[in-house]
C-alpha cells in the first residue's frame, strides 16, 4: 500500500551562505550601532541575533552612495 503524500511539493533547498559578515558603512551611525550589537550578540553566542543583524546591515540604505535608497 502506498501512503498518500501529505505535502504539496518537495522541500525547498536554500543555499548555505558562506560569505563573511557584511561590512558596516564607516560613515553611518546606524551601521556602526548595528555592528556593535552584532559583536555583543556574538560574544553571547546568540548566532540567531548575529544573523538578523547581518541582514539589517546588508539591507540598510545609504542614500547618495550608489546603494539602495
């Protein structure tokens, strides 16, 4: 007897990001604050928070510098 499939499709496989932490903009106070929070989270071994902060730093807009606005 074949069991019915209980999911709509095969699972999605996401790539493992092996690039390093994004560099904060040295002229941006927000990026510098996020970088400090990331260092504190890493010291506490809270890698989920480190990941969240990496995303915030990576996506933070810097108007007038050729990045997202």
